[in-house]
């Protein structure tokens, strides 16, 4: 459990749906008690359902849960995923892989909407600033590459 989960739950509650619930796919049955304890500790006022996902394969159990609700007439299921937004490009492969897998799995499911709720992880901000400075918008809407960026005694400088 972390702040990204709380933010996603708050967003889900703001949708004013008839039914809101949390899902936890348990690869190890021993994790269930710990996660439910954390869920209670964070005082989430929606139910958390734990689903067995042996071998970390969540596609089957995920589709079962979603299809259970989409079989009802005129129902739409919104899957709300917390998404970590990292400040360093090399952190991208480390986060959100399960979220991407869930999005791909549900892409062609009828009556399913997948929503990501971003949560920004703040790092040093160094790379964030660097990436913003690497391209400059021109008045015509074109972008021009101007990097690399380095720091000198007088501050940040762009070498041309």
C-alpha cells in the first residue's frame, strides 16, 4: 500500500459508482493477511477482495472478475489503476509493468474502461529539468533539439 493506491481509491469514489471495490491478486497466500492489514491501517472504507493468482498470472482471474460485472445488462466496469510517474527515464522499466499488462489485457473487453491515476514520484528533479530543456518550442509549434545540458559555475548551460 502506498499513496498512489490511496489517490486511485479517492478517484474511484469520486465516480459515484453503484459498487466500488478493491482487488488484490495474491501470488503468495501469505501476502493476503499483510495487505488486508495495511488496507485497514490506511482506513480504506471500501471492501478489498483478495484473488488467488498463482505463478503471478493475473489475466485469468482479472478477466473473470471483470466479466462477472459486465454480463449484467447496461453495465460498464471502470478499472482504476494507480500509475507511478517517475522523474528519471531509467526508472520507467521499474514501475507500472503490471498496469501496462492490465491495460493490454482489458483493451478489447466490451463495456470496460481503464483509467490511470498518476502519482508523481519526486526525485532530485535534475533529469526532469534536463528533459524539459532538451527541446525548445518555437513560435511555429516546432520543437528543436538543443541539448546536451551541463552545469557550470555560472549555472545550467546548454552546449550547442
